[in-house]
C-alpha cells in the first residue's frame, strides 16, 4: 500500500481533474439527452482516462529528465510546475518511472478494449490517439511539447476526445452538442498547461523545448491565456444561444469572477514568477468548477424538464 501511495503521488493526482471533468461533462450531456446513465461504463471511462493521464505525467517526468529539463529547472512552483521531482529527489529511478508509466498505459488499454467491445470500436480509436499523443508529448521521436504541438494535443486528449468518448460510451453515437461542450473543457485544460509553462520558461528555453509560451514570450503569452479563458465562456454562451445546450449550462458562467483573478494575475505578473502562482491555482479551479457547474446544469435541466 505504501508503494501504491508513492506512485499515486508521483503521478500528480492533484491534476486528475483533467480526467474527471471531461468524463463528468460528457456523461452529464448523455444523461440530459437520454435520461439514462450507465454508471459502470462511466466509472471505467474515468479510470481509463486517469491511467492515461498518469502515464503522460510519469513519462513526461522521465523524458524531461533525459533532456535535462527538470534537472536545471529552479523556478518551478509546486505543485503546478516542474514535474513530480521523484527523479531529481532520487526517490525513484528514471527507468522505474518509465516502467510505471507504461504499466498505467497497459491497464488503460485493457479497459479501453473492454469498452470498445461492449460499446463500439470507435472508442478504441479515440483511446489510441489520446494515449499515444499523451505519451509522445515529451517522448522521442515526436516530442510534441518541444515542437509547438503540445498545447493542441492536450486540448484534444483531455478535452474534445474524452468528452466525445464519454458521451459515446453512454449513447453509442456522437452529437454536435457533445462537440460544442467539449470546447470549453479543451480550452481550460490548455489554459492550465499554458499558465504552468510560465514558471518553466527559462528551463524549457535552455533545452530547446519550444512550446508557445517560449515562442511568444511571457508577456504575449499572457494575452493568449486571456483569450483561452474568455473563449471557454464564449463557447458555452454560443451553445446556449443556438439551442445546443440548455439554459442551465449557463451556471458555468458563475466562474467568471475566478477567471478575472486568473487573467488579472497573468497579465500583471507574467514576469514576476514569485507572485504568479495565484494564476496557476485559479486556472485549475476554473477548469474544475466549470466542469462541475456544466454537469449540474445538465443534470438539473433533465430533472425538471
């Protein structure tokens, strides 16, 4: 049990909301559309996605160590940036970190195969895209995060694909509404990655990890971050206006005051690393709270309709 708890902490469970939110939202939309929820399939979907996220986190720790990135990073802000530090603290060997990452992927694949067999093989395709792109975020030869593609694939892997996947597991079909509601989830998980890269800027630049915060510089990147946060709420409003989402999905707009804190901190403190962490924390809260409020809005709408 002690060993399991160690690896759970190393996988950074504080960010497992990245798996929880899209599954909640996709499942809630399916319930809103059908009035039925298959709890077993929903839980398995969440476990599979959580294991893929653990795989991505641990494999990124390994490959960021191989590149020297995490070893030279002295401006990281725990728990938001800089990885788990288990390799740097010498509490786990690099090879063991990679082995546990691959084990998580293997277990997730087995769950995915079962869900694909039971609910439709398109789920397997979504899982393969998400699993491989998450692993190759920092792994050779693709190194997506080093080439400016990481932000897009994070939005895809923990936004669009899992919302669509969770919806499909429940309904065995896709819908325009499922795609629309996946967009704010995607933008907000991208925003978490985006703002967390501010503290890692110097270390990432030193090892040629050319994500878009490094390419743009922190000041201009703070404006893109602002666009991501605002864009997430605009997507919800558009979905409501065009009748794709119920009016009660607008409960998510209650997160705007928290968003203002995150935006204000990012724009004013983009180069003040010691005082930037409120933006990191606010972004995680916005992502989780928006997911919870979207879920509640969809469930309540179905209950009263």
